[in-house]
C-alpha cells in the first residue's frame, strides 16, 4: 500500500480556534506525506467555513468507507475522542487522541507533541491497545428488544424527572440481586472507571483488568455498594412497573433512549473492542498521577533487590 492509498480520518472540535489551527496543520502534514485526509460530514461542513482548501477533502461515508480508514487522529478532549470512536465503530481503525482539552484521560499525548505524533502516525510507529466495550440493549415489558447500542465508558440509567426517584431491580446473570430507589445506576467499563463511575464513587480499574462495574447513584438501600463483576457476566437493570415516571438511558453521554416503567436495560461485554493507538508504553499509574494531579512528594521508590532475590519492578 502506498501513502496515496492511505485514508486517515481527522476528527476535531471545530468550535475552538486552536483546534481548528491544529486540524489545518494535521491535514497539511498528511497531504505532504501523500496520505489522504478524511473528515466526517459535520467536521467537513464546520471546518470548510474556516480553513481554505477543506472543500476538496474526502468525506467519510461519501468518498471513503469507514472500513477503508486506517487511523483516526483526534484533536480534542475525551468527548471528541468518544465521538471519533463512534465514527469508526463499524471499521477497524484505531483512535489516536491528541489532547486539546483539560483532563483528556483517553488522549495519548498533549498538544505540544502534536507534530511528532502525526509524523509517527504516518510512519505507523504506534501500537494498538484494545479496550473492553459494552453492548447495551433495551427491552420492553414484553421482552422485545426496542433499542441497541454500545458504550466505551458507561451505560447510565438515570431518572428523567429531577423530583422523582427511580425504583429499580439489579440483576446479574438472570438472577435478582437487589431492588431500591435511586437517582440511577451506572454500568461502567474499565476505561470508564475514571469518568462517570469515578464521580459516582466507583473504583478506578486498570485498563488491563477486564471487568464491568455497577454503581448505584444515591440509592436508598443498605446494600448499594459498587459491584465489580467479570466480563463474562451480564448485568440487567429493570425499572419497576410502579415507577411514576420515565427513566433515561445514556451511553457515553452521547446516545440516549427513554425508559418507561417496565423497561429492562441489559449490559454485557461487546464482541467488538475499541482500539486505541498508543505512542508510549506509559504506566497507568503515571497517567492517574498526571491527569488527577495526585500528590507523590516524598516517594522513595523500590530498591533494585529487596533481599529475597527479586525486584519489585519485575515481580
């Protein structure tokens, strides 16, 4: 495959001037290398009004099929990266995030390293990390599937009315676990453990751990602690018929579906993971410290050998 045969998707938050300028530089670098930059329809429309020459760029789904995209380079924060993962969901392209936002937990690098990142992307100098994603189905009271989607971070069942609680039953592998009134329930992947799950009091889970986390939101119950189950298990949340109002399902904060009383949300591991492009083999510990600005002053570090013939780093 020549450079000219390569299609690379550029996803940018076009509402920020610095991101627009960054997109212009990335597009220029791809063209200079002989690769074909591709834009999603919405990005193409928004960038065309601000960047000269964008009109001639290929549009995803019109000129280039998602299956033909080699890589998605994302300029923005976690929200933009989640949008990019959605755009390439039906293909195999990994997502390379360049953080233009604040926390940017999913991003691989910061904006200052953008030019080097694009160069390495063109040279295919990156590894691909697969992250567990969630398959999410909504069933009605007759057990018919009425909605199906996926999530990288989380599927959140929330109350639709601020003044009313949701009455729910939690189920694992077809068996009821507990019922309670709550503001909602978050079902998270390890990737999402530092997002909504974290804010709701759930545990932080290393990306290499394959698990599903269930976190009740402000539940009125004695047994309403976060649960961690294996990836082979299925979690369901049922809205009891006695609920006076609707709930709402949100997946990654991007896709939603109304939930009437009697609705059932079933969450299990998706057969298709999300693929992230990585430039550096950074420790997740270091990412936590950097992104959350955790205090580590006074850390001594492990010794090379603790006297038992092995080091902490290699154990």
